[in-house]
């Protein structure tokens, strides 16, 4: 490829992509959540069966992923607001992204036990 034609994204591009991906994932979760909640009106037994599948360790991992998506999307959304409406925002957008990532990692570590604790107890005993 000729020089200068390959876009090499930096932090801003990757945060843009991650923000869109997490938004789509959250949308699909909400869509499935509405569908499974509506199932209670059609068949309470089927609803109970669906809810029982949510208590498996695999779904616990998916819940942890959902927490990760929601936290990143929320924190990055606040960063985007700051970039758009704060006069120093565009100049400090890279530092704010690293701040978002540090806060996100700390919160994800804090969410390990509350979200995955019951799955670990089921897999490995109490």
C-alpha cells in the first residue's frame, strides 16, 4: 500500500468503536429482556424455564459482560459529553479516555464477586 493510505486508528477511534459496539450489545440485551418478560403473560411455566436458565454459570459470565458493556458505555458517554461541551475537552480527550479505562477496570474488579460469586460457588462449592 502506498504511504498514508492505511488508517491507523488511535485511542479516539477505538473508543468510538467500543462505544458503538457496547451500545448495540446493550440494545440487544434490552430487546431479549423485554421478550422474556413478556413471556410471563403467554406461559408462566415457559417463563420459569427461561429464568431457570439464567442461573447457570455461563449466563453469569454473560451478565459480567453486560456489566462491562454498561459501565464502559456510561463512562465513555460522560467522556464524550465532556469532549463536546467542555472547552478543554478536545485537548484532553486522550487523558480522559485513559481515566475512563482506569475507572472501568477498578469497577470491573469490584463487580467480580457480586456478579460471579454465585457462579463460582456453584462450580467450586462453598
